[in-house]
């Protein structure tokens, strides 16, 4: 009652997990690779994005208006024709404001077909979607290279900073 009110922003990350009936929990590193090999990564990632936006809307309706949900996008998904349109359709369909969505893209995506990536980032940014570069420091890009992209957050890979104190 005596201090200043601190405005809270609630941040959530959408994580996909698979509980197999016989094998139990299957590591995402196993089933994501299998989904990419079989071509199922597109429908899987689209489902995750739609579900995350739907859940975020439910949380907003439950009294948490200032939230952001972060969703990892596979390189395959991000590079597919119509990706930006799919994001727009999902946001419109669920009613989630674009500013409440953050897409996490791995560093490897920005070094491939950079002009195309710059254009997609700009389209998403114009919609109000936040872009985060995940696992930065594992590839070949530099901090100065990042100036070309409309990004909002940089997540440095743990391998890059693990031994920083020594």
C-alpha cells in the first residue's frame, strides 16, 4: 500500500511435449527431428502456435491482460511460403493481439536467405508480433549483422556464456 505499483508483464513460453503410451516422455529433440523428416513439422508447429494463442486469450480473459506468449518456430515452418499469412490468420482467429505474441527463431534461420528473412521479420514487426533470436552464439552471425533484422530480443546460447566467469 505504501510503495509504487509495479506493472507486471506476464511471459509464457509454449513448449510442446509428447507423452507416448509405451515410451513415456519423448524428448523434443527426437520427435521434432522426426516431424521435420516426415514433413509433419508444419502442421505440428501450426497447431502449437494456434493452441498457444488460444490459451493466451483464455488467460487474458481470466484477468491477465498484460501477457506475452513465446512460441518457437522451426526453420522449416518459418521458411514456408505463407508463414506470415498463417500467423496473421491464427491471430485473427483466436483474437490474440499481435503484440502479445513473440516468435522465437533460431540464429541459423537468419544466416540462410537473409533478404527473405529480413522481409518476413519486417512484415511480422509491422503486424506487431515480437521477434526473438534464440540460441544466438551457436552460428556464424555477429552482433553487427543483427542490425539488419527487426528483432526485439536476443537469447544468447548457454554454451556461449557458460564459462564467462572463468
